[in-house]
C-alpha cells in the first residue's frame, strides 16, 4: 500500500532523516553512519519516504543520493490551511449565535 | 456585521502549537457563555455540515464535555474534553482527546488554552492548541478535514479512504 505523508513523518527517525537531507543530499551509507543504524533499517525508512515522494533518488556514478522534495511538505500546509478554514466556518457560526443572543437580550 | 473582525491563525510546527485569534462583535459575557454552555456550544462548535452533539457536560475543573461530531450521514466522531483550569470570564483550559463511543480517550491528546478579553464592545478570543507529538497535531488537522470540505482535494479523498 502506498504510504501517506502522515505515516511517513510520524516516525522520529524519518523526521531526522528529512531534516538532515533537507540540508544536503545523502547516500544510504552516509545516513546509516549518521544515525548509527544498519543499512537495512535505513533502506526501510528510505522506502517509506520515497513512496510518499518526500525524497527523491538521484544517481551519481555508482552512488544514489537522496534529495528532499520540498513540494511534498507543502501538502502539510494545505492541510493546515483546511484546518484554518474549518475554524473560519465555526467562527462565522459563532457570530450568528452571538447575534441571536444579543437580539434575545433586547 | 462588522467586517473588520480580526482572524489570525498561525502554526508553529517546531513548538507543536497552533495559535488562533478571533474578534467577536459582542460583549465578553456572551462570548464566554457561547464557549462554556452546552446548548450554545452545540450551535457552532462543529463546522457545517457537521453537527456538534454534546452527550454530557460539566463545566468545572475536573469536569468533562463529552460530545460527538456528527456527519450528515450520521457518522459520529467522539471527543472528550477535560477541564483543567477555569478563571471565570478570563480563561479556561482543557485536555482534548479523541475517544470511542464509550468515552475511552486516546491519550495524551492536545492541550487547549482559551483566553477572553474585551475592548470597546469587541471581545477577543485567543486560542492556543498544544500537541505533545507532531503525529497528534497532524491527526488533529486530519480530523479537521474529516469534518468537511474534503471533496475538492483529491489527495485528501484518497487519504481519508485509507484511514476510514
């Protein structure tokens, strides 16, 4: 099953990986070294991150460098924007409630 | 209605906090009532087309508001809010947690801090929502989606499908 961004960044290790490669593209070996993890464990995280398009591989000679894909993170902002819109709706409803309360008092 | 009412919404992902400020064209006591009385809360707490339905509420420190967000299809999403601090007509705090229909909360949930102040007949409400983990923050935001307006965002529709 394809991963979603929530599951991908819910994991602290994967968030650390993202933070790291946002600064500089890394090979799986370099990641394993930085996080003191096995290559296998790193591969698992890479798979998840790549499946939801948060990182992208780029071949350079015999090495694969993983790059951060900032566009994908913007989805989070889209979600946040939706949350904001919900609040806007709720507050407009509250405006109505308050207006009714004021009228009832008169 | 006054169109210049302030609405401010910011998220600090690093601090895991969301800050919301909104002005209301009403005196403070009315706004306070709308936030702290069951019958009034149910009239606005859920964004349309969802409905808020409070099962029970006891507005006192240690008391709870147990309510459901009900979809137009009748699906219920339960929440339990436990009041942790109340300064009448100034501020109150609660812990917000998703729950099942038997009121079993999924802890730790999020911490809400709501402050009220009035100037020139306009009441300002400041809300701070703190989530212990980024995961919860995202879950909360995701719940926000479930509570409406998802149709237009294709990715989201997919996401919800995989979650429900």
